[in-house]
């Protein structure tokens, strides 16, 4: 592809050299540069790509995109200066792969909790309605029904555009994707034309990266600021940040809510561990999913499917009622002893409280809740005592354990969690750093009718300790322990 075509719609400040060069590849990692390639120097959180421009040239790059002009580059190298190279990378990647998002209806889902569930179930709904669709999520990427592992909540722009191109080439008409705050700030969605964006909710998370709640809110809002006038913005109006997201938004704004008036109004009519009866606007449906958080997720899906025109309402409601829980999201495990096991990805205070409240709302007299929970290492330390307080408030017995300690001492993390507890709460708490032993202990303490909640890791099949990932699945361990205890 010609360099001038790759630079279409890129905000260029200065160019030196030939724009008519034939470019064979694009890279932002100098180690991946190929002969006759284009290197984009991006400022990362750990490394600045500008430091590796000469390495890229040595590896065969004949054009470079950067933010800082460099004097003394070889005369045969074309140099393009831009104001934001991360943003430019997304546009270039889209051009390189033929702007695939323009041929499909792409919907991004953002928020602290619910991103995976909403994106994944929208994808499942589309397939159930015989619509060809793709999925980009933390759990897995899918092209139609074909699966590919996901390594980041939002992959880098080149990976995204390559996946979108594959989806387009295989006939997908819809794409549903998670949009993390990291990915939005790092411009990983640059170059994607969105048909719509959904906001689920916002509570404390990722403050180790963003620094403050205000910056975290701004990161999420940036997604909606970038929507074009023919797109839709669908936001949770029960969340206090819901209307903030769409301030000065060019898209057509719609709201969904359980408590306040909205375009898509929901109500939980009844529910137990077997499911929920819901009313969305004037429509009623039964779903195997339970709790307010799932009602919000399904309501967002209901609204988005209507805005996308996925099908007639009756077909959509039928398909919606058949949707099941996403892996690691309020996933049930039943034991022969009559104990109910639940694995959930709840790793924020708000998510943990939502899950505990949901369990509390459907339990009967005499049923006890055991909560196994930890906090990640090298992350926001402020939420550790908050997580502990929530577990102690709702559980008959809490067991604090390692999550992904990463490079931190697990006992230091547990100390931080326990610091938030009163003496009486500590008397109902155990600390067992070994996660398998913690789950095993909870299963042995439980009796018929009790609920064992293992929170924090959900779908993850590893535990990160001292920088290494070790195989570990909460679902497998909980299933094994519940059944071996029979």
C-alpha cells in the first residue's frame, strides 16, 4: 500500500520525504519492523518508541511516524510528524486493513462492571437471531462462532484492525467489543467507526493507573466524545455518571434504568436462584440470570438490540430469555451435599457488593454465605480494606486469600485488607494465603443449603505470582472441592 494512502485522515503536522513509497507492513514495536515497513513511534506507559526509531530503520523501516521531529535521519527515510502518534497508529492500522469497521456495525461497551457480560451476550443474541457477528472481549475473541484467546481487554490497534478485517472477510455484519479505560486513553480504538457505545456503570477501579476518580471518569467519557452524529449512546441513567458520559456528545443519546425514568425502563418482578421475571418497557421475560446487575445488563442488551434493529421484538425477547451466564460471571456449581457454589469475577468493591446483595436477596432463612476473596497485587491499595469490609458485612464467614499477588507479598495484601475490619468482624474472618486451601476450607465449613462465593478471578485460568502465571481455575478448584467433600 502506498504511504500516502496509509496516512489518509491522519492529522499530520510536518512531512519530509516521499509519500508515494510502497509500504509492506506497519509496526509500533521496533523488533517487529520488516523491510519496506512503516514504524510508528508511540509513547507507552513503560517505553517511549521514539528511542527506537534508529533501530527500526536498521531493521528495514523506510518511513517513520513520530511526535518529535528528528534531525539527521538518513535522506531516504520519510519522516511524518503528528501531534498524537498513538491516535495516528489506529487510523493507519485501519487504512492498512481496508477500514473494516466501516463495513460493519461496531458497538463498544464500557464501564467498571458488566462490560464482558453485555458484549458477550449481545454477540450470543446476534448469533441466536442468525446474524453474523464478531466479539472482542477479555474472555475470548470470536469471529462468528470461531474462538481465539484474548490477551488484553482491548488489544492494540493493529491486532484490533486485523481481527476486524477477518470478521469483515467472513461476513460479519455486527461486532461487539469491550472498551477498557486503559484502551480508550491509549487510543487503541482510534480508527474504528462505532455504530454505538454502551455505558454500564462506574465505581472505583484502576486508580493505580488513572490516579483519581476524575481521570477515570474522563477516560470513560472520551469514548462517547468520539461518537459521530449517526451513532447511538446508550447509558445507565441509574448510575450517577450515566448522564455525564453524554455531555457534549454528538450521538443520539438513550438511557436505560431500573429506578429512574428512561427510554428503556426495567423492573424485577420476582426472582430466586433459578432465575428472574423481568419487565422491560411493556415486555415481560423470564431469564435464568438473577440479580439487579444482570437485570441492568439484559436491559442494556434489550435497548441495544432495538437500536441496531437486530430483529423483530418477539424473536429478540425469545432469544434474550435463553441467554446464559458468561464464563466466570455468577457461574453456579452444585454439589451432591446441596451446597451452592458461585464463581464471580467481582474484583471491585461495587461488584463484590452487588454479588453479595444478589445472593442475599434470594437466600432463605438458615442459608449461610461463605466468601473467599482477595485483592490483586501491584494495583490500587485503597480498595483492599473496602473489599474486606463488604465481605465481612454480608458473609457468615469470610476467608481472605491471594488473588493475583504479582510481585507483592500476599501477606502484605492481606494485612491491608484486614486493616479495614473491626474486632468483631475479624472474629468471623480467616486468612489463608494459599487460594486452593482457602477454597477447600470454605467448602468444608459449608453445610447443605449454604452458599460458597469465590470472588475476584472469575474466568481467569491462572494465578500470577512473582511475575509468573501458574495454572489455576477457581471454577475447577471449587467444583473439585465441593464434590470431594461429599
